[in-house]
C-alpha cells in the first residue's frame, strides 16, 4: 500500500480525532475552575469506578443499569451543567459589541478610578460590566439610571446615605443602565465564610453570564473582580486595570501563523540589515 492510499483513507479518522479532541479540550477549559468542573470530575470518577467493578466482578445487573444510565447521560449532563451550557451557548450565539479601543479604555479608567476612590473610605460597591450577553434575564429589580459612566456618578450611587446604594449597577459600554440591582447568588459551598453578599453575587452573576463583576468590600475596602465564576480577591488598582484591559480591549497583536510569519519577516529584515 502506498503512502497516497494512507493519506486518502486516513484523513477522515484523523479529522474526527482532531475535532473530538478539540471539543473536549475547549469544554474542559470552559468549565475549568467552576463548580461544574468539580461535579464533572466526581461524576467521571464514579462512573469509572462502577464500570471497572462491574467488569472485574461480572455484576450483570449493575452492568445493565449502567448501560441504561449511559443512554440518558446526555440529558443528565444538560440538567447538571445547565448554567455552564447556557453561558457557553450565549457567548457563541451573540456577536460582540463593537466599541472603539479608545472608548473602551476610557470606560475602564472610569471604573478603575471609582474603585480607587471608594476603596480607601470603605464604601461598598458592586459593578457588573455587560459584555456580549445582556443581563436583563438574570438581574432582578433595579432602578433605571441610563447615565454617563463617570467615577463621580458611581460614587454618588454607592454613597451610604443614598437610597439606591444597596445592590449592584449594570454598565453597558459607557452607560450606567440600572442601579440597586439584585444579582443571582452562587450556590458554591467551598467559598470562604468571610465572603459577603456582594462577592457571592459577583461570583453568581459571572457563573451564569459572560459579564465581569468588580467589587469593593465595605468591611475592608479591598478591591476584587469576578470572571467566569472565579473571584480574584484583594487586587491593586494596577492589577484591576490590567485585567480589564486584557479582557475588554481587543488585541491587535497577530496570532498563530500570522505571528510566526511576522517574526520570520522581521528576522529576515534584521539579517538583511546586518549584511
């Protein structure tokens, strides 16, 4: 058999393996660090243990039950990982909002300045930065604001004597849409008992949506942010700015083959200049 026969017959299995491996990799990467990852690990470990036991000990009844369970496993996964699947499909099914890089940097600076001003005086705050997925479906209540995004406006909203300082605000591009909103709380049991309602709401919101939440602690003044269900606690202003910039400002750096080709051209140009 020639190599051409193997190329002709073997590209389909290779393509299937590549697609399956890519799908599994991105699925695990998407739920990595969320409560869904812990549940999936436990479920796979339990199924593997039961499968080995039934095969080694030839437990026919249990083997039949496992086969029946595998038939409905897809439905069970949809029910168990419903929040993660909903967030993933929402990200895939929506187009990004086109905002200029300059405008996005200005929005980030307004948010960072507000956190920097609120933190030293220990004024609690909870900000949800809307991205591709609109938050109206998961955010309850709230007062319509529809005001320009400025540090002064955020300070005014979260001032303790203000009637709307409780709850969170929803930010879309350079607008503050609503204030005094109620965000969904996370159901995770592995979180520190010291985390208050604001931090749990930030985690819960980012578990179900693609939003980014910024929190200022009322007790300590610590600045934190939540993304994809993960809370990063007690960050500096510079760290907050760097994270928001990395997530919200579109990168213009070439990647993949484009980056490799650009480096090759630069190396060739440098070599030609030396000669």
